[in-house]
């Protein structure tokens, strides 16, 4: 199974357990190329239970060998400029920086989950649009491997009645699960080189960066589709 599938499957399982913070920062050029900076923080206790014992060696902190992971990501047209992992204060942190040639590459890639993303120029302005489905069903479908890592047994997707969220709700109650999920979040940001932010449906930071912060409890909602919009214009000096 491709190594990205292992990594994404692990992230999806842990997201559904409410134990993940995900931060993604995209820095765009006017031609649609850019850099993505990703930080994934996962509960060390849960991660160790899923994979292997704790280790201080970075090579052991990555779920798969570094060379395999880099090769797999770059096979989709990206260039990995940095990949590192560290363990701190009960969390395992994964940091990834990659370059992409266009948002079309991001949109069609399996690594980014087949999201919809575009940057269109209208006169002197640019419009950034992005749509991400973070529903439980989409996460499971996106990351389902043919076999479970390690045991070699066939793996089947759970029926809707057996979803991870519904199991947690049955055990702990809906309000408790929502409260647990709200402690973690999905964070996205985008900025355009040489341009200022003039409008967004997210938050603005220093009039240059559009921010979206989504607590994981929104995974419980019926239609957790993230619609991100940001308009940019050249900065006047």
C-alpha cells in the first residue's frame, strides 16, 4: 500500500477519535504555484497504541521510512523541501513543506484528498476558492487501505451504523463527544505574494492572510463542507 495511504489513514482514524490538530498554510504566487506548510499534531498516547512504542529518534517517529514517504509524495508532482517529526508534551508533531506548480495539482492529488481549489484573476484582483469535504464518510473513503497495516487481514469500510463517531456517541453521549472534538481543530490559511487581502469568508490577519479555523466537532454536522473564499489585490506602495 502506498505510504501516503498509511499516513492519511492513520490521521483519519485519529481525527475521528478527536486527537488531532491540523494546520495547513498555503503561500501562493500569482501564477497559481506556491508552497504548502503542513503541521500535524497527534496525541502521542493514541499514536503509540496504533503503531509502535515511543522513541526519541526522529527516524522512529515517522510512521514509515522518510525516503518512502518523500518518494510517494513527490510522485504526485510535488517537491518536498522539508520533512521532520518530533515528540513534545504528549504530542507527536509532523512538519512538512512542499512546493507545487499549480493549484490544479493540489486539487487532483490524492495527498490533498481531491479537494477543489482555484485561483482566478479578474482584472487587477485574484479570487481564491477552495472546497474541502471533511465528513467522516469522506475521510474514511479517502484513506481506506486494501489491508490493515501490519496484520494482513482484509479491511472493509464500516457501515454507516458502525461509524467511529456514532460509536463514540453511543458510549459517551453526543454532548461529551462534541466537547471532546472541540478541543482540536483543522486550521487553514492562504496568502498571495505581493497582494493584500480585501475580502474573505474567514478571518483576516494583518490584511494579507485569510484564516479558517474549524473545530473537529463540526465533523458531527450533517454537511461538513468547508467553503473558503478570499479576494486579493496588489499592494499599493
